[in-house]
């Protein structure tokens, strides 16, 4: 069950309303899925975005996919989405990732970008994503990596390295929050959880580093090529496609 912090998540984060950066994220998702399926195949695909928030990313996705549905528990953010983005192949719904209100085998693609660490039970999240995906369908996963030393939600060093009890003290002492709500996992923890859910994992973190421009990222990322094997485990964000 979501707490009040998650119910109004976008309200205190101006970046969720930043059109330019959110549209860039949407274009990167498209490029990654093009690489997997082939560009010509995307027009026939249906997409569920779990954690649609303000809807900016989903508005971009509609240009390439047959239908897009975005869900979130943040009513204020979804109100913004519905007001600003109206297309025949785009819908927004209030919905809880812990219990997706869709039939089994319903979507070709699920987008799950920076969501898993916010939910109370990430294993259940991946079970639900697996359930609603068609056989051979994939989830685009952009996942915060607990091994990255700078915690992105609170802008604090080493926060995600601490036990939850110490993390709660840390964010409260620094005045960032009353408790550490998120629960990031490291590469190995996340991989084990997803494989146990029944997914096949396709690594894209190192693919992106090897050819960043191909996937819509800055050219200067290419300096990481020489250590791409290690970046796979230590990257601030892990990029995977996981297939049912």
C-alpha cells in the first residue's frame, strides 16, 4: 500500500514537469526498443507505462506505438497528463503497480523506469508485470543501482549503502525527509529477483556505453567503453530489457 509521500511524488520534484528532459527519456526508450524489436515492428505494439506521472514520456511514445496506457497512483500528476496530452492512442488511469488492473497476457511492452525502488514489494511488481505481458513481450527497465555512491532521490552520498534503519536517521538528520522511503537494490539482488520471476534478461547498460549516440545519450559517455564490463555493475542506472 502506498504512503502519502508516493501518492504526491511529483509535486515536490520540478524535474517531473520538465518537458525537454522527459521527452529525451521517451526518445531513449524508443531507441532501445527499436534495437530489440526493429523499428518497423513498433507500430503494432501496445504499451503500458507503470509510473506514468506527468505523462510527458507517454506522449512521446504515442508517436511510435499502436496504443499507450500510463498508470500512476499520483492523482495530481495524472491530472496534469490528462489535461495536456490528448491523443486517440493514449490513455491515463489511476492505478497501483502492486495490483495491475489488466488481464493476463495483455501488453506487448511494459515500461518501468525508476519505479521499482519506490514500491513496497518490488518482487510483486515484477510478478504483476510478467502477468500482464504477452508471451515474448518485454519490459523496458531503468533501475536505480544501490551500489552507486550518490543516492539520487535525496542527493546524499552513500545513503543507499546503509541499512534502512541508519538510512532513516541519515535523511532525517540532514533534513531531507522524515524517513528513507526508497529501497534500491544492487545489480546482483535485482538480477536474482527478476530471474526468479521468470524473465530472461537482456543487458543494455554496456550496449549504451559502447554506442551512446545510437541510443540517444551524449557522445561523451563513450569514454566509459574501456571499463564497460565494470560499469554494468556500478552504473547509477541499470538499463535492461526483460522478456517474458
